[in-house]
């Protein structure tokens, strides 16, 4: 089994801002191009190997999937870090796949995310916690998720592959449940994707698999069975599950993803004041286990990136 840290090297992905959290939830969520670039550079300085990037409208914080939105911060991040750039093709679950793929098609990054199946994507339970929103769209965004299907049909997945693969972009395969691992195996069987597969297993989103340690083990065992030595395993624990799941996976040869996209917390009831804070914390976990954080070039080798 090849999990990424057979060499003792652990890839830290940091997802800087995403499309789920909103400005009311944390004043530290980066929204403007300067904030996104500044926090991405800070995260890389703290040890992030890969930067997973989304853009937002600088006035309202609303997810923005236009290439222009990304153009406002990508050059600075590329100039000031050596981190692997990973552009989202998930965008926001409210967008069409054509909108979602446009930035990755335009900027042809080394990595892009690819969501491996459709699912409910429920964030409305957060309405119990947040009441007074700074911007109207935030409430609609949470309310709308009662009836939201994050659509990633087989045709949608093929569309992203067709659009990006020719550019040498490889993928962070986002798998929110075991069926998504089987979907990836299906694309591999058809020869539409090539190993090594960077498999991002995601835990604790309502609509996907849960955050229990047995859920983590089940996803890992299933990926081991389907992909053998052909995958690099990473985990993303949503919200308060972030560090516990990162520690479990790192101890078992996995790689980790942190960042304010997936959790705004640094600890119980303590907001993370930056992405770098989370990277530092997970780095301490990794090094405490006697492992080392992979450099961007080491990750390029592990994941077969174009560099
Ligand atoms: N926020 C993650 C759970 C994407 O950008 O393609 C999912 C994600 C999707 O990162
Ligand atoms: Zn994302």
C-alpha cells in the first residue's frame, strides 16, 4: 500500500477560503484578493504543501468562480510561494459545471479538485447558530441547502476531465462517501484517469459519510482494495473534526487537508485567526508523530505533477 508517508513525508493541503463558510461566521475568513493571497502565502510559509483555492466577491464575500476573480490573487501567490496550486472545480454547489471548470481551464494549474459524485450538501443546520447575517446572500445560501443537490453526474465528471486533462492538470479526487471511490475506480477502468490517484476522503459533511474513526477506516480500506498501490490518501475532517481526523490519518500513513474552507476553528470555541494557524497546528501533530511535512517538490514527485 502506498499512502504517501511510507517515506515519512506528509502532504499538507490548505484550503484557504472555499464557498461554504460566510463572512458572518468568522472575521478571519479571507475574502478580498489581498486577504486570499496574504493568507495563502502565510499558509505556505507555515508548511502548506498544496494551496486549494477559491475566489470570492471582495465586497460581499459571495463565492465567485470567474477567471477574473482568480486572476486577482493567483499571480501574487505564484510569485511568492513554491506551493502546488490547486484550483477548485467544485466552486459552489449552486453553480453549473461549466462555470465551475472555467478557472481551472483558464489557468491550467498542476492540480484541480474533482468531485466524484452527487450528494445532498446540507449546511442549513448552521442556521441554529448564526442569525444576524452581514449580507443577504448568506442566509439564502444556508436556507437553500435544504433543497440542494451538489451535482456531479458521470457526464459532469467527464466534462471536467475533458476540459482539464489535456492541459496536464491532475486531480484531487474529492470523495465524500464510498460510492465516490467506486466512481473513481470506474473512471480508472475506462482509462480516463491515470494513477497515482490523489484521493481526498472527506468526513463529517451532512450528506456525506460521517466523521467516526470507523468511517475513516472504512474509506481507507475501500480505497486500499480498489486502488492498491496506486493512490495517495488524504483526509479532510469538516468543522470540529479537522484535527482529530488529520491525526488519525497521519498516524496511518495518510496526508491531511486543513484550512478555513473546511473549518473556521483552531480549537473548541476558538476561531482560527488565519489559515497559517491551522497549518502550524497540523504540522505539530505530524512532527509529533515522528513524521515530516512534504515539500512542494516532494509532493510533485509523489503525485506525478507536471511541475
Ligand atoms: N469544501 C470541501 C468539502 C471543491 O472545491 O471542489 C469540498 C471542496 C470542493 O473543496
Ligand atoms: Zn474547495
